[in-house]
């Protein structure tokens, strides 16, 4: 065992070893660094970018993506000079190399072309830190030489995409900007945010103070719903000041997608409260980011999840999920993520949720086979229910001969679908333990649950019914008439051998 002094000495030696002092300019240095050849090639296309890399007297910091970033994100090979320059800060960022906890989690620096770089620090374990520049994760845990100093220049390797080219203004300016030319060279636009613009015009204090401020305490993460997101809200009067504030993280929390998910866990951050000219964190309505693997594309679907805000003492359980359509747009007062749903309020029934979900098209086809018998449970008049909704890939896993029988045998299909419904109950994951058992809508069969214990900040829940065990991929989705949990298998359908089915049924072990 090492003493604390020995550990501190070892850590100091590690920092010294991995940060290499170069004897030449960064342009010459990167020629010999094998995993920065794509970055060097990109800079070589543009005279200004190459000039900064060659100038040993330029007090700059370069955040250079390693070759793997270009391999997995081929569109980065085509970024223009201005987006390339957004990887270069116009000052030396020496704080990263010190290996010490910062007084504040966030550093804000300008780029050489008047953009913004937000540098965040997370402590994984005591004196073990992860760093992010915008959306780019520094390779300090993935490379033995992840930082270089050459004259006045610093270079840090990053292992994830940096994010979009910054927008030259605040979040409010981004929403209101009608100059289409400014978006021609950018990989994002604001044409789908006209409804958000109108909503902020009706709450000018929120617009100016929260979305338009860049004061010392005015840096936030902004989630902006699209026009289509607002069209899902039937009663527009429910979108008031408090709902708008549910789309902004607390003070000085600028979180791109990779930093929010820095350790693969779930991290909750407060939204905002603004009253009597006082801006403060609102821990009664928290935000969390979730990633769900889409097995068809092999990529993550990113979501922001909010707790439910309900007024007039009406309490509603569950959460509101919004898919992030365009992530990681740096603005002058933080970062913008464009989303497909309005956070904080619930306005859709279970039937509307699953009908509009592109990953539930097969489920809707099965429901249509038996008409309204089961679907009536999901309507506004069907009463309170909890529904475990199988994704498309759950049906794709069913053996073909079983699928044919399901579609032919309407009675069996009805029993299978009813196995996914718990009536007169809003069952959320915070109620689930390994001893939880609930009756389904037919009052004959029960569902059982398994609560995974690791990792503690990203627990997976499983539901077991009819001998089939399914993972809950997307949990606690709130509807006006209950709760939806999206699962990866169809309950009661034999995917497995008899032995495996008995093994998964607690009462038959």
C-alpha cells in the first residue's frame, strides 16, 4: 500500500510524463504524432489554421481531434476553415495540465475567430479528473501523451467530436435571427424555432434575462423545442414562464452531450427559478440526459428528460422525454440543444405517445390486427394504466413461425398484449424492487421485476411476464392517462427454450 504522500508523488510524476514539452512548433510536432495526421491534414488545407500551428509565439491552445474521431465521424473531414479555427482558443489553457480541482467547474475561453470554448472538469475519483472542451473529451485517460507545449502554444488531444461551429450571439439571438445567410456555412439552422420565438415574445423578461443574458451568472444549457414539438401541446396556455424555465439548466452549467454523460451514468441538474429579480436553481424540477442505443442504426438516440411540472396542486407522476435532434451548438451564453418535445408538461395520452413513436410502428400494426379491444385501454377514457410497450426490435427478435401464429391467433395475441398492461396504477421505476409483483389488466397473471444494482448511477430495470424477461430501455414516460415503459422484448412470447423460460420465472425456480 502507498501512503498519501507517495500517491501524490506518483500522480505528479504521471502528469509530468504525459505532458510533453516540444522543441519545435506544433505544425512540426504533429508531423511525428501518429494519431493526429487527420487533424494536421485538415489544418494544411487552410492557410490561417496552418499559420497558427506554425507560430510558436502565438499564445494559443489547440484542441485537436485524434484520427479515430474522423474515422467514426467522416463528415468532420469536410469541415471548413472557420469550423477548424473553432478548435483553437486564443489564450493558453494551462489549468488542465495542473491536475488540480478548479474553484469552478467551468472555464470559458474565446476562439481565434471570436467563438466560444467551454471547458469543464469532472472528478471521477479523488484527484482523477475528466476534462471536456465543448463536446470534445480530452484523451488524458486514453493516451500516454495527450498534451504538448511548444513555445507559447498548448495542444490537447480530444477523443470525441468537438461540436458545432459557434453561433455569434446569445441563445435569444439564435432563436430570433432571421438572416438565413449566417446559417449557410453552418451544419444547423433555426428555421424550425419560430414558435419558440413567439412564446418568448409573450414572456419578454424570461427572454431577455435568461435566454439573452451573458452576464457572469448567465451561462446555461438551453433546450429549444421545435415548431412540431409545440404542435403536440393541445392547451397552449400551459406554456408559461415556469415551463420556459424548465428548458434551462441552473446557473453556470454549460453541458454538451458527452460531458453530461461523462461516465455513462445519469446526472441530474436543476432547472431555473426566476422571481423578484432573483435567479436560482430549481431542484424541484431537475433535468437529466439519457442515451438509448438504436439497434437498427447502431448509434445512440440522445434524450433530455425532465420531471413533470404541474400547477394548482395537481400531482402527475413520471417524466417528460424529448429527443435531441441537433445537439451541441455553442452560443455566447452557453450551449443550445434542439429537441422534439416540450419539457415539464404532459399533454398526450398513451395512445398518442406510441402512435407518434417511430420505434413502435410494429406494435401499432399488432394492435390494429385485433381492433380496439386492447387499444381502448390507452385512450383518454380508458382509465389510468401502466403500459410496457415493446420497441420494433422486440418484435424482430421473435422467431418467424411464432410471429405467423401470433398474427393468425387473435385470442392469443390479445392475451399477449394484455400481459403488457397494468390497470389503475402509475407504476414508476422508483417503486420497483426485486420483490415487486403486480397483476395485469386481466387480474389473472402477474408481472415481476428485477432491479439491477450496478452501476449505481445508471440502474437497469427488468420486467418478467409469461416467462419472458425484458429490459426497460426508456422508463417513466408520463402520459395524461398513465405511464409508458418501453421494453426490448415482447412478454409472454417464447424467445427461449423451456429451461430458460422456467429459469426467468421466479415462482417456478
